[in-house]
C-alpha cells in the first residue's frame, strides 16, 4: 500500500497540519510519500524530507503551483495519484479546496474529515456538525481523503532524511489566477495548533473589547478565536472563526468568553481537553460542555483572570 | 448572463440530530427540513446579481426525491425564475450530484454556477469542487465577495490565514461562505407567485448519469460524551481548578 500526503505549506516552511495528515497516513500502513507543490518551495520540501518515516518527498516547484490554485494542483495530484492507493490532505481550507477536484478527476468519492482509520477502506467521520459520528466504507480502488487534524497527533517534524525527487510535470489549467492575499500577521500561535485558545463571542460587544482577551492570551501563549456571531458582527476577521464551518480546534485548554454555545460553535471546539466557559447567562448551552463554568460579567471576570494567572 | 444555483434539502440547522439507538442511521423522523443555509446564500447572491442587472435569469436546481421540490419552491420564492428537479430516490453522493449537475449545465449553459460550500447534513464540502473538475471550470470556493466582470470574475475567498482574491474565467463555479450575504425572507406574495413558476423534472437517465455508490455509511454512533462539569464561584476558584485540578496552566 502506498500513500501520498499533500503537504500544507507556505513555500518557505511546512505547516503542522501536514504532520497530522502524515499520522493518518501512517495509520493506514505501508509506504508514505509527501508531495510539496508550490513555487520556490525548496525550503518546504527540505522540511518535509526531515519528517521521520517518509519514503520520499516529491517536489513540484513551478509558478503554476505557487498559490496552490485548485485547478492546477488537482491536475498534478491526479496524475501522480496513478502510483498511489491513497491520497491524503489535511482538512484545511487548502485541502478542502483541492482534494474533491482530485477525487472527481479520478472518478472516485472523497472521504472528508476522517477522525480515525478503522481499516484500509473504513473510516470514522463526523456528520451533522459532529452530533453524529458515521462509520463509512469506500468501495473505490483509490481513496481520496481529508484528515481532521485535531484527531491525529502530529508526527515529529524532524529526525528523517527522505530523498527529495523533483517533479517536472506542469499543469496550468489556465482558468484561474491569483490576485492577492490579505493574511493577518500575528506572533501568536496558530489557532488550529495552539495548546490554549481563548475565544470571544457576541458578548464581547465590539472588536475593541477583544483586547481584554489579548492580555490573557499573552500570559498563556494562547491563540485567539471567535464565534460566528462575533465574526458576522465584524468584531474580528473571518480567520478567527471556530465552528462547524470555520476552524476545528482541540487545545488542552479552551476558554469561551461571552459565547452562548450554538451547535455550530460546539462542533468546532468540543474535543478540547478542558473547556472553560465565562458567560453571564447561566442557562447558556456552552455550560453543558464546559468543565468549569463561571457565571459572571466578562468585563469584570477577564481583568481579574488576567491578574490571577 | 444566466446563473444556475444548486439547492439541497437538509435538516433545519436548529435541529440537534441524533443517531438511532440501533446505530443504523440518524433519526430523521418528524424532523423539520429546510434549504441548506449555504444554498440559501447562493440563491440570494444570484438574485442580487439579477436585481443589479448583471444576471438575466436564475435557475434553481435540486437533486433528490420529490420532497426537494419544496426547497426549489423556496428558491423560487426568494427570486429564482425557474426550477429543475433531478429526481433521485436514494441519497446521492457528492460525486453523483456533481455529475448530474454537469448534465444540467450541458443543457442550460449557464455563465455562473453558485452553490453552498457544504451541506450541514453530510458536512462533505465536495460537490462544487467536483463539478469544477468534471466541467474543467475554475472554482471560487468559500466565497465572501464576488465581482463579475466581462468574461471573468473576481472572488474573495475565506482561507485559513485570512482572505484570498482570485480571478476566474467564466463560466465558473462559486461556493458560498457565510459572509457572502445575508439572505432575505420570502414574502407571502412571493411564496404564492413561486407556486406558478415553471419547475421541470429530469431523471439521471436523461442526463446519462449512473447513480453509483462510492462511499457507504455502515453505521452511526453518538460522539463521545463529555463528563458533566462544575460551576465555579469566582475567578479565584477557576484559576485554582485550572492550576491544581486540570493542571492546564502553570
């Protein structure tokens, strides 16, 4: 059995999500290769070569792949897919964008967001916002899979010395073009891999009040997240959103502040190890999943919390 | 310019769905059904483009059993001009839906296809991208803004790090994210008018698509339950618990 993991990277470095996907690939067994498709992505390929247990890294370095346009990268992955039994990518915005296209090119179904590998063709995955866990079986000769990163512990980033093989195949579908990207720069850990996350909801009342979370986040080296309500209201940008259709997080500690706890938000954080909820409404559904609930006015509780930690 | 919007009938987003006790499937008895929220955003966007004069006709298509005509009527009440129902008895998979939509596209030749990024039942997030591959069209997934130009369009996409803007040659496929727009409510007169709008039915045979099974659900179970938590009195007790009981902060 051979598995190809599609790396998540920014051309200069490898993202942790790749290491979660490699863990899922390892669970499938057999040989595991990593594809780094990008533009000037040599550094990312070298990082991938250090992941232990990898047979080889395929580096497709071409301007057509620089911004990971799905139309181009999917053609490359589908071509390389001829040599593999399984094609895996983390369930990131990028993985979700590319992999269904790959599956359709190969005329196979896709198994989205797997939580576990039960056997070579059987997987568990969440449906209905994670209120139900389905066991699904693929009848296809090749499996195209996206991996819920929080369900697989990342493999180590270093220790391996895999060979890097350059891939010269160029696929430019010619139907899409990158224009620009607005990416928030932050010194904080990434939301999806932080060990502590503190999130604000509608109860924060406005974007300025998110500064109340920042002091605590600084002390705990936490990432800052938000509920859909807070993002929709314009308090914070979309990349803060935790939930069914936003980011899925499972940190050691999740602190929900002024978040009522809609099903869709719970879907994105209820696998956190310890959940703290601070909300002035004692009937808020968030308390049903919280290990520690504090019924309090967040504008009083947050400064106290910052001082106490 | 013609816009095609795909709509799916799903469990209403407020319903907390549960697995049946025997683990065979989810329990959907007497559960409220609705148009998938992301599909509703797709309809709204197409209707706004029509109101702005960019689009001249909005065609709403749904794949499913006869009950999904209800959701096509909802789309018509929101402002779509006519409906197409592709009748499939089983619960079709994303790849099959994409193939059926490709068949409809071959008949309708739309310039723009707008659909939801995922349906809130299967949470697959696949159909739009698959349709892109099958038709060779470009895709603007997880869209939060569209600007239609001459022969191309710009799509602002919600990605993990922030926002990405891409340009796509038309015809192209857009999948909607939450912040693309806020859908309107259908007015009673529009609901009445929608009943008279044309709704055509097609079969997979007519579209030369075989309804195949790629991924089978073999069982369902509830997610692991969290042990009941406690309420703490104040911040002092909270910090004490986090330090000494949960040991998650130093």
